[in-house]
């Protein structure tokens, strides 16, 4: 608190404090497909324009930020709002680093749609660089063909919103859903450290060597991995780990695991 007044009364100093001012809210952020503009004026894409004018009720003169999902961002000011069109001006390159030095790959067993949405959103906020939905024998959701394509596009929109909210300028790479066995074959020669969350007899993350730039975390479905799946993962080089003595839900385990990786070796330090 900031002391703004002190007076002497009845043998004592009476100090009157006031709370420090609240932090300034950051400017609203909008994803704009690359390339970002090089000119002095830029019209927001229709979806971003609708969100800016109709949802957030922004006005001419308000500051905003746009980013391309590849790590680039620009500060800007709203110059004009005409119907469905929002034009920006005063474009200036934004210099900021929000990506972790630890490249985290989350391989999440498919679960119900609301849980998967939540995992994708929070994994993006926490800095996961890649998200791989995998289908296991006990996965609740089974996707293929057109349904898989639509769901993947939906999850991509979730990552966009999460990046807008969290200040990330780089969208995580979102892979299409794939069978666990097929993915594990591809992972046999993958670089970096590989961990699978398994109950019973597993070691903790603190006892592991620091990953060399890349860490892959494999999380099972609501009913857990089958013995065959767990064995296949370990044959592919995945080290079984445990996140404390409690049994975590699949969506909780994913977020707790990413947070632990960032705390030990990423940008939470």
C-alpha cells in the first residue's frame, strides 16, 4: 500500500494508507491469419471485427493487439468502425516473448467433448507447444473421418481463443486424432524426454534428468491405459511417472503434468 497521509494525534502518529492502483488491463487481442499487414492501415477479419465491435463494444481510439499465430504481433489503434468493418491504424511491432524454452508435447487420450475442450484450452494457456489427441481402448470418444476433421477444427478455434486470452502469439500445433499404437510407433525415435502417467510404482518428475529441449507427456483416458498399452508406451521409451499420491481425473492430470514440467524445467521458474 502507498502511504499518503500521516498526522500526530494524542501522542501517536496516525497513518492513512490507500490501496495501490489496480493493474492496467491489457489491450484486447485478436488472431489474424498470416501474413500480418505491412501497411499503416488494416481491416480486421470478419470474425475478429464482429467480436471487437459487437461483443467487446470497442470504440474508435481504443488500443488493440493482433497476432498471426506464428509468433508475430502488432500493437494498433482502432481508426474506424463502419457496420461490420473495423479498420486499424498506428500499427507497431510488438516485442515480447511468451513461449517456453521447453517444447512440451501433450498426448491426451480422447475423452468427452467438454473435457477435451477444457484440456486443449488450459494446455494452450500453460504453454504446450503441441497437442496430440490419441484414441485408446478405453477412450470415451471415438472419432474418424469427417467427425474427426470437424472436431479438430473446433479444437483449433479453442486454441485461438486461449492464445488471445493468455497473451501467446504462437498457436500450439494441433494434431489430428490418431490411434495410440500408431502414434507410439512414430515416437520410438522421437527426441527429448518421454513420460507416461501411470499409477503404482512409478517415479516422480523431480527424479528425472532435465529434458533436452523437448518433453512429451502421455495422459490416459478416464479408465486408464490397459496393460498392453502401458507396455507398448514403455517399449517406445516412455518413463512411467506419478503426480503425487492421489488419483487424478484425466483432464486434471494433463494440466497438473504440464504445470509440473514448466515448474521444473520450463518458464514457471
